[in-house]
C-alpha cells in the first residue's frame, strides 16, 4: 500500500449481547449472539409488556473458529492476571455442568 492511501473501517453499531448460542455443521460454526430487553407498548389506553430480542449471528469457518478460541484463551488469561479469576457456576445436583454446552445467557 502506498503512503498516500488511507484505510477506513466502519465499525457499525455496537451490540451488547446477554446470551449466545453456538451451532455447527460441516464447514461452519455459527455464534448467534442475542440481546433481549423489556419493552412496553401503549395500545389505546392500555400498556402491553413484551420482550424484544435481537440476534447478531457470526458465521466462521472451522479454522477461523479455532483462531478465535485461541485469541479468547490468551485474552482471558491476561484478564485474569490483571484483574481476578473468572469463576464458573458449580455443577448441578444431577452432576451436569453449570453451563449448557451450546448456550450461554
């Protein structure tokens, strides 16, 4: 790239996820980030409550997913060194793990 060329990156809107589901099939992994928020709509003279949910899926090839996993491991290690160990939920009474295998949130 020559010195007078500029690179512009549009970051788009931010998305603060409160959950993620992970799905896969041959050749791709999908990280489906979810954001949910309460909503109150005025219908005539009554208010109706509902939950608004948005999804931001990210599709990765297996190599890209593995690179992301390595980057996350390295950054979580650095985070824990700087701040504190991240504790995960205890096991359930039935012996299963505290986290579902394909969903967090």
